[in-house]
């Protein structure tokens, strides 16, 4: 699988976020993994290396 070069930007409405995301083609599928943004505004998929970034001002809610 190839690593995305530009981070995927997410908003609060996109949370909880997971990879592969709905926009990814079916051929690039891997097991679904939920992304953790609790420590910073970025998360990286351990399977394909896609980087996800929260848009500035996005607040991560706590359960």
C-alpha cells in the first residue's frame, strides 16, 4: 500500500475517525483502526501510514 503524501484533514463532525476512510478505494482496504487524537492534533494509520490531521480549532470530545 502507498502512503498518502498530504494529510487528510478532519473536522469535529468526522470524529470518531478511522482508517481506511470512506473516500479510500476498496482495493486499498485493511482492517479498520480507530485513530487517537487525544495527545495531539495528528494521528497516523499503523497499516497504511496515512496521516490524519484535525483542522485548527477542532475540539476532541471526551466520553
